[in-house]
DNA sequence: TCCTAACCGAGACGGTACGTCGCGTCTTAGG
DNA sequence: CCTAAGACGCGACGTACCGTCTCGGTTAGGA
């Protein structure tokens, strides 16, 4: 009987059901009303869970929301990724499902509210980065590297800047809502990012982008 | 002159001092603690103004914050603008003072919180657009048009997209804070936006941008 | 030119019209909503008078109310009083018009609210006594004295107690509202007060009181 | 036993300590400053209780005050009551402890303020009746009935009127404060009420009342 | 006749308390 | 030990009303 390890835990085990119900109720309420208007009591009632249980698993409403959104998106995101042959297609394949998601439900509001929270809470900000920012950038970075290797992009291309251009522009429309996140918009942004660092070998882009 | 306006106002006039003190106290507290942690009572105390007076003129804490930031920025913003000869210089002249401001004080946090508020309040969103988004875009749009007229940019350049690329990327770093808003960053973004729509007549850019 | 006295006052004289309109508006609002629910702004608007003017004449809402009620009652109260021959008739003649007034409009509420105010403000209490309590007692005291002189009441009758019995009982019903202030009630109270101090010479009372 | 009541209550039970501390703090502040000057925040601080908790159990400051006074008086009131042999002694035994209480602390002010509140709020008035008026009248009524049965009072004595005379006179002095609530006063009022309905069989009264 | 000082209506202001709301913690009984 | 139920402390919100204060404009009496 080693005292450090606890092979058999006493008492009632944690309810996975309660956790799932909480996250589900949270994302529903977030989409319905936003983080600010959602109350933890609401979540508890809708999930059929006690408030104390919620706080046993998540330290604050904001972190619950973050977790709920991350879970929601993790489920639907296909991790598999294959080489489409050129950067334009790679980026479109990468960005398209996300944009589709963003257009389906009002996730933008949640993102904005998480972002606001992150401004005053460094720990939260770090978590936000880990769950929402870094994964996307890390998944996209190789696409650019591949394009450089292929000779599509200049060797001195600043990949970080390219990522900022790509995602910054998308976030801009998402958060400010002054224009929609259309398929055409996605193509235009991607074309712009590519042509800003182009070596001139990828003529295909202009043609496709002018289709629609 | 105009018959609709009443030249002689009845009653005690609104205290300009109270208004200014309120806005000043608000922006100070916003920069110090952010919108969420700022209390209207705090503002009242610091401004030497009663809470009732604050609510007489601003319907909510959020609208007060919006007004305070708009006022703060309106003061320091030079409206005069002259043709620098080429788009790159024009855009740099336009964007540089703002970036300098953003680097001086933590305005990003306030922007993020206003943006969050705008997500759930259409009226607030409209006001936010009017005070922060539209002016900047409208002031920048002619610069692009001039560049088209000069032949620097292609005639079919999508100016709205160019604006999104420019401001979106800046906002992205401002809000996510994953990288600083340096002078070099500004130049890179501008170069990228230009080269994405370039006609090839403006060789100057690459040289200057590679200086530093 | 005596500096202490101001024989001829310069400037615009006070507006008697404003004063009257204020008192009138006040009593109307008092009867309609009571002192607590009446606001000074309401009075000002209804009287067509500025709030500053109201506070130039009356130091507080409560004192305005007190003045308004006193004025209302002073107008309708006949000061003439004649000997009716016996105490019973004297008291009835004295009390009847007041009871009639109390039944016509909800003055009881105002009285209760003034009384409440008087509990915590000695100066107000003194004024309340002077305007509402003392006059009535002083006008009633001689009636009892006359009855003693006539031999209707015992020589050692405690007039103050008699006054308390008479007015206390009326006030009780007025303020607690557990029973109405009927004519019959008035007769019964008066009969009780008299018979408590009776010498046995005033047989008339029982008969009349038993009429109805 | 009763199927309607739930034997096992769910959740954290209401804190009896918080309830008692609130009522205690309230009555102290009421006696110290009166209802108007008492603040709910003050009560919360003194009771070591949050304001929200106070409003969770009492809908308004006024109802809290009513409850606090009723509780204060309920504690000190002996419900046991025995036949003293004649009405005079019965009434004195009934009234004396209350008058003693009224003379000890400034309850009159509170009563006046509750009474004022009752004027504009029917529900409050009903509650006031139930807690302060009815119990006392109902406890006193049998004493009069007993006296009628004994032959001390006339068979056609109007008990309600007698109650009004007794309590009305006491309330009058309590609220108007023009004279003190002495033992002698109590005796005089009681004697007056009795002699107003006397059959002439109770000679004892005059003697005792003239003792002091 | 015109000057001027006290008045007036309008309405903004500082202050104080109200009653409400939501977060995150706690205390029960029960599984 | 975990859970549901729900009471609790804390702190901020936005509202209401009081009594005070500035305005521009009005109205007599004295020069």
C-alpha cells in the first residue's frame, strides 16, 4: 500500500455525465445570449447540475465558457490534413471549415467576450492562446513552409506576418461585423497573403479567385 | 440663423466642467483597470461628480467608456493630412500616430471590452462603428483611391479588402497580444497590402521595407 | 434711515399667486397619493412653479405638506361657536364638521404621515402641535369648563383626560381604519366621555343617544 | 404526519442566526434612529449579514421593521392571563406591561412610522392589523364580556367602542406626545371606560383611582 | 423713464438610499 | 467522496428623490 499513489479512490466517483451536460448547456447558452448575459445559475438549471459541482470543475464562469467553446470546436474539427498541391488550396482547405462554422452560429460574440476577459487576466489569456490561437497557427505554419519549399513563396517570407494577415483579417470581420465572412472573402484574403510574398510562379491564383 | 434651433437655452446650463472631469476620470480608470473593473462610483468620486449626473448624460457605463475613449483619441488626432507622394508613405503617415498611441497606453484592453459589449447590443455596435471604425476607414479610403489613380495599384483593387487587411492585422496583434505593434510591423503590413494589389510600378517599397 | 428695519423693499415682490398655486397643488397631490409618494417636482409642475420658488418659501417637503393641510382646513373651519345649551350638543357641534371633512377626503393618510415625521423632528412636532392639536383642544376646553360650571360634569373633572378620550378615540379610528367615523360613533364617544364624569343631572344624553 | 408538508427540506437551511441578528439589529436601529433614518445597509452591517439576504426574506425595509417590532414585543409579552376578579384589575393587568414597555424605549416613533406606511399600502396595513391591533383587541374583548356577565357592565355595552376608547386614548398620547403615559393615566382611562358603561355595582373603582 | 435688485421658471447638480442582480462559497441531506 | 438544492457574503448596478445651484428673463419701486 504505497501512500503516494491512490489506486482505489474512496467515495462517489465524479460524474462524467454532469461534466458533459454542463459543457453542453454552457455552449447553448453562450450561443443564445453570450457570455455576459449567461449566468452560472442558468447553466446549472439547464444542465440539471448543481452550481457547486460546476465550480468544482471550473474555477470561473469565463473558464467554463472557454472550455465549452474549445470542446465544441474540438469535436467538429478534423485533424487530418493532406497536401492539396499548392498553398492556395491548402489554406482554403484549412480555413474553409472554420469559416463555415463561424457563419452557422454566433461564435463571434463568444470569441469577443473571451478576448475581453483575456485582456485583464494573464492566466486566462495564456489559456485562450493555448486553446484557440496557437493550435490554428501551428497547424497553418507548415503550409506556408511547404509553399516556400515548393518555391511558391519567397524564401525570406515572414510566416508570422503571413499568419497575422490571414487570421487578423478574418478576426477583424468576425469581431467588427462590418462585412460578411463569405467564401469569396476567404479566397481574396488568401490570394492577398500569397501574392504579397509571391515569387510569381503561381499563376493559378488569379484565375480561380476571379471566378466568383 | 436656423429657425429650428433655440438660441436661448432655458435653465442651468450643463456643466462643461463636470462633463470633462467625468470623461477624464473615466479614461484614466479605464487605462488603469479596464472597463470591467472600473466602477461608476469610482468615476464619480475621482471626477468629483455625482453618480446621478453621470447617468444623466450617459445611459450606461459602457457608453461612458466609449465616449471617453473617443474623446481621448479625438483630441490627439490630427485631421490634417497631406499627400506624401506614394501610397506607402501615405499609409505610414496615417497609421503611425495611432500605433504610437496604442503602444503608449493600454488602449487595447478597452477596445476589446467595447468590442465585447458591441456583440450583444446593436445600438452600441452602431455607435462603436461610427466613432472608431468608420472614421478611420473613410480617412484611409482616399489614400487607396489616389494610389489607383496614380497607377500604383491595379484599377480593380478591392479597397474594402485592403482596409480589412491593413486594420484587421493591426487589430489582431492589438487584441491578441501575441506580438508587438512595432514600426517594422507597420511597414510590413503596409507593404503586404500594397504588393497584393501592386501593378509593379512601385519598386521603392521593397527597398525601404528591407532597411530595418 | 435705520439700517435694521427695511421699510420699503426693493425689487420684485413675492408672487402670492405662486404661493397659492403651490399650496393648492400640494394638497391635491397629498390627497391623491400621500406625502411619501408626492414629489416636490410633481408639486412644481402641477403648480406651474419652479422648485426653487417652493424651497424659497418652505424649508422642506414635510413643512410644505403641513402648511398645505393647515391652509385647507383653516379655510373650511368656522371659528364662530355658540352655546348649544348642554355639553353633548356643544361637543357634537364642535366635532361634527371635522368628522364630515375626514369622511369626505383621505386626510387621515396625510395626518399619519405628518405624525410620523413629527416623531423624529422636534421642531416639526412643535409646529404640528400648534397647527393641528392645540387649536382644537383649546377650542374644546371651554366647552367642558362650561359644563362643569353648569353642573353637568363633576367639579373635579380632568378636562385634559376628557380631551384625550374624545380626540384619542377619533384619531384611533382615523389612523387605524378598523371602523368608520360615523355620526353614531361620534355620539357614542361623546356620551362616553360625558358619562364618565357625569353628576347624574344630564339625563337627556341616554335618550338621544339611544335614538339611533 | 401531514402529507402536504415535506419532512426533509432540501438545500442549505435558512440561517436562524442571520434571521435573529437581522431582527435584533433592526429593532436596535429603529429605536435609535427611527424607520426613516435607518438604512438597510446599516442593518446589514450591524447584523453581520448581507443586504441581499435581508431582501431575500423581507420584501422591504418597512416590512422588516414591522417584523422586528412584532418579534421584540412577542418575546416580552406573557400570554398567560388570569381573572383578577373585576374589570378594573383585569384591564390594568392587561395594559400595564405594555405601557411599561412604551415608557422604557421609544417605540412610539416606530409605531407612528409603521402607521404612516400602512396608510398607502393595503397589504402592509392588513399585516399591521394582524400583528399589532387584532391580538390586543382580541385579548381584551373577553375581559369586557366577563364584566358584562358579572353584571359590572351594562348588558348593552358596546365592547368595540370600549376598546376604541381604551386603546385610542393610549395611542393618542403615545403618538402625539402631549402628555406622558403614567400609571395614573392608565387608571383614569380605564375608570372612564368602565364608568361610561357602568351599572353602578362597582364602587371600588372610584376609591382606588383617587388614591393617587 | 430707466435702473436695478429681488423675484421667477427651467433645469442641472451633489448626495444618499433604494432594491436588484450575479458571482463564487457555504452548508445541509442523500447517494 | 460526490451530488443537488439552495442560502449566504460581497460588491456593483441603475434609479429616485431631496434640497441646492446657476442660468436668462421678468417685474416693480426709486432715481
